[in-house]
């Protein structure tokens, strides 16, 4: 899902928790 964070920086900023969860994964 890291590609989703890179592809959607706005979504990543709106969902820092989700981003962090993906980073841990």
C-alpha cells in the first residue's frame, strides 16, 4: 500500500494514521 501513499499524498496527509499503519506493514 506504500504505492497508494506515494500516489495520493493528499490522502496520506488526510489519513496520517493509515499512512503510519502502511509504513509499519
